[in-house]
C-alpha cells in the first residue's frame, strides 16, 4: 500500500474516532468553537461599524430585499448561495489544515531524503498560506461590508449604527455559523490537534447549514421590518 493510501486510512480512522468521542460529549468542543466564532463575528461587526461610519457612501445604488425591493423566496435563495460559497471556503480551510498539519506529516514519516524534506516543508507553508488567505478574506469582507453599510444607510436615511442594529437578528447567527469552521481551525492549531480537523469540517458544516437557512429567511423577511421600525 502506498504512503498516501496509509495516510488516508489513518485519517479516516482518526475522523471516525473523533466524531464518536465528540458525539458522546459534544458541549466541551462545541463551546470552544462557539467562543471562537463569536469572537471573530464580533470583531468583524465592529470593523464594519467603524468602516461604515468613516467612509463616504458610494454612488452606486444597493439593493436589499425587503427594503429596496419586495421580499421574495428568490432573495432567500440568493442569500443562501452567497453564504454557501463562504461556508465552503471556510470548510476548505479546515480540510487544508488537516492535510498540512496531519496528513502530510504522516506521509513524511514514510519517506527519506528529498521527498521527506518536501513533505516537511509543504505542511508549514500550506498552513501559512491558509492563515494569510483567511486574514486577507476577513479584511476585504470588513471593508466591503462597511462600505456597503455606509451606502445603504445613506440611501435609507438611517445611521450606519442603527442599520447594523437592525441587521443583527440575522447577522449574528449567520456570521457565527459561517465562522465555526475557522474557529475549529484556530482551536486545533493552538492545541496541535490537526488530525481532528477533518472531523471538525464535517461537524461544523453540519451545524452551520440549518442556521444559515433560518438566518436567510430572517434576513429577507424580518430584518428589513426591524430596520424600517428603527428608522421611524
């Protein structure tokens, strides 16, 4: 059997064992993920508020279902499609962490010479790339959302702070769900438990999907009404 096959078998065994252990006692691991996801979400929302209050509104008109156009199921589908892409990217970051931190080192143990060196170097480089890509993604999201909030607030005659307050009912659960995989990545990296990240990907995505579905309906049918009530 090839080294890659042995690493895959070992990874699947670790994943099954990890999922079984978490199923028996889910709260300790879920608590760590939730704390991390809430922290990332709070940081992003604060950044959006600061940017939205500081930048000039854009000239292009922004559409928002329930505010600038009628609420419809099609808008829910658009929100879900957007969030599915983000969740997939964050899930792939978890898988990349598993490959770089667990699978590649397992394979490296079965090689020597140049092949061993390549495997030893590839893992840290892959982890560094994931960290850099994630940081860049969060920074661009903060700026884009902040600029959009400034423009939408100006269009609706409401302050960015009140606009964000009206968005919180869907934004908080949505962001926490989207950042669960990244939180799991952070927890695993701090503990050196890279072998658990494949299981973490499965668990966090499974938890995030129903939350994102509910948040999409709230975004289209509830948050706009709250924003209109806050505007008065």
